[in-house]
C-alpha cells in the first residue's frame, strides 16, 4: 500500500509539473497580426437575459481595430432585457453595422445553436465569428482570430479563455475551476500535440465550411456543440487552429445550486466527449490524489522521505497554478488562496456525481443527455413556441 501511495504521489506531482509547463509555454506564445488582406467579418452574438458586465463585454466587440465587420445580436424573447444594452450600443456607434434579430423559433434542443440559426440569415459576410455574450475582448481580437483563415487548410479558429469572477464566493470558486484546472488541462494537451479542442467562446470559420459540414442544424441537438463542430470540420479535411489570443470571460454564480449545476453539466460534457478516458480524469486532481497517496506512504519509514518530497512538489505546483494567471489581476494575489482545498475537493465531488447523472439543467430547462451527446428536452422551455410570422422581428441599423 505504501508503494501504491508513492505511485499516486508521483503521478500527482508529474501532472502538476506538466500542467504548469503547459500554461507557461502558452503564456510565452505570441503571434503578431497584420490587418493587411483580412476579409470582412460577421460576428454572431447570441444573448439571453441580463448578465453582469454585459454592457462592457458587448461594447468591447464594437471597438475592434478591424477594416470591416458586422455585429448581429440575437434573442428568443422580444422582452429580453439584453435588448436594452444593444439599443444603447446602437446609439453609441451609429456608423457601425449592428443588426438585431428577435425570433422565438427554436431549432433543436440546444437553445444557443437555435439562436445562432435564427441570426445566421442576417450575416452579410462570408467569415463568421460566433462568440458568447460573457466574453470581453481587446481591439485586436478580430484580427487575431481571423488571420489563420488566410490559410485554406485551416477550417476553424478557436481560443482559450480565463474567467474573471464577480465578487460572490460561488463565482470565485467557478472561476478557479476554469483557470486552475480546466484551462491548464487544455493547454497541457495542446503542448503534447492535441489539435481537436474547440471552445464556444469563439468559433471562427468560413460560411463555405459551415455549409459543407451541414450547417448549424448538424449540431442543434448536441450538448457539446462546439466540440461537434470541430469534429465535423476535421472530418471535412481541415485543421483547427488554437489562436494565440486569450479571452476574458465573466463568471457569475448566484448560489451553490447554480455552481453545482453548471459544473455538473460541464463534467457530464467531458464524460460524453471522452467516455473511455473519463475515469482516468481523477489523475488530474493532483491535490486530492496526492493527499490520498500520502495517507498510505508517509507513515512508512522506507518511503516517507520520497513521499514528503513528492507531496511538497504537488503543493508547490498547485499554488503556482493558482498564482500564474493572477498577474496584473485586480483581485488580491492571495485573496482566494484559502479556497484552494475546497475547490479541489469540490471538483472531485462533481466528478463522482457525474457518474450518476444523466439529466442536466441548462437555463431553467431540464435535459436528458445520452451517451451520444444528444440533448433531449425533459421539460418545455418557457416562452418558446412555434412562431407566427408576426412574431419574427428583424431590426437593422
């Protein structure tokens, strides 16, 4: 048992070192972008309700240093409060091409994709960028994500991101999930040559590519619509490029119940995407794995010195993953340090719970998710009905 514990500690230490290496390598990666020859772009922004920092996030897309681009905002509900923010932006940027699509029609179980399908008809340009509403970008964002498409072998461009939480403790715990576990895992896979990652925070592709893979309707019932889109693009013989651009997203969790529901949905998504390796995901929970290993190893004198050394390595690398993304952050460097043990135990609990969960909650609707990743609605989505022609509204500036 002592040797088993020592092995667990070694695995935890190795993973912590490699994950930290992935983040550091990524942060040192830079790719200068020129505006010369970049084609016109349409940005599709699906909206749903009022969100913290919504105005600041949407406004950042209006301030792009890009030759020609169009913004299309879409909602399902004509009374959606997000429309007020869009109206404000229309008044602030009268010379910018901003379209608003309000359409109650739902295509498939994935409401986000249904919203995008409604918006797509108003896209004027052949380069499409689909970006979530909680994303904040700098003026060079569009140039960074569009430039790789100048290579005809590239079919899809996506981005990594880091979460900026609101002040609530649940939001801070949620941001730590992304910043200190999920993104390091993505970047570690990238360092070792994995090129299949695709994030719905940004998906940039040609309209011709989208048509060739069957359009957005091909992913309208998928839980992980971004991953499915990436699979279809690769199946079409084109590459996915992970842009050097780092997005900032807003994380707002109003309660423990919201946080647990979100993380269970994300963990269930990982289970659907990687069913064979999902059980091994425990090996990436370095601190719980190390503590378990230490419980077996540190009391045995012959292996105790090595066990303590490995445990210290795990603790140091875990603290480094906590600190590495906080440089220049407005939050105090050590403000959430006390949450690290709770965060790591929580991710272990969510992982365990995901083995017994097939129903998930997404924006007040319940879905059954099969092993194929297809969502099946278990409850009617409030306010979404088959629309009449008079219910479809399009306003253009």
